[in-house]
C-alpha cells in the first residue's frame, strides 16, 4: 500500500473511532421513562394554581422510587429500596433516568413533594412492577396525580 492509501485508511479509522465515541452513554443498568399529569376531580389542575393573580398552590418535585422485587411476601415486594432514584420539577411533566437501575424485577412508584420538601397532599397511582434490563428503557404509562377536591396539594 502506498503512503496516500495508508493515510486515507488511517484517517477513516480515526473518523469512525471519533464518531463512535460521540454516541457513547454509560450503561450500568436499565433506564425508566415516565410522564405525569396533575388533576383535581377530573379537571385540569397543573403543577401550579393561580387565583386572582397570585399563586395559591404549587407542587415541587416528582420522584421515582424503586424496590427490588425478586422476593414477594404476602403479595408485597421485599427488597432494597432506592428513593428517589431521580427527581424532576413537576412542571416538566416527564422524566427519564440514566441507565443506572440494576437489572431485574422492580416495583416502581412516584412520590410528590412540595417546594419545601414536605410530602404533597395528593393521590398517586399504585406501584407498578416492571422487568428492568441492562441497556433498555422501561416505559411507565402516563401517571395521574390527583389533588383532593377539598384541599390543596401544598400549603403556601
């Protein structure tokens, strides 16, 4: 092979190597993607409620929690719990973890907090059991967060 041919091959190899590095993401487990909406008695509520030009209620963060579910006792998952795995501001209406959740069967649920970190006065869906696989994204269906009709989610 002549010098020009060798140089062309070397440049192509370096370009391919550089392009392959640009798309790398650390994979130390599986990821979870979720979305949510906030309602009150079936009506839109949102993560923030205004009345008369002032904020009367605001939800802080939505946190994803996970529990290992390889052992079930009396219908309940028994295992190590991580809470939160990740948290997102409520008004994002969606979240996704990194590929960091250890593979295996997991019980997944959300917790809702007020801006000051206290638990919000809301109803969240029951935990969902999913199989997490390395390098794969597990979807949770849209999760409904319900604010009781007779109250507010967070006291301002």
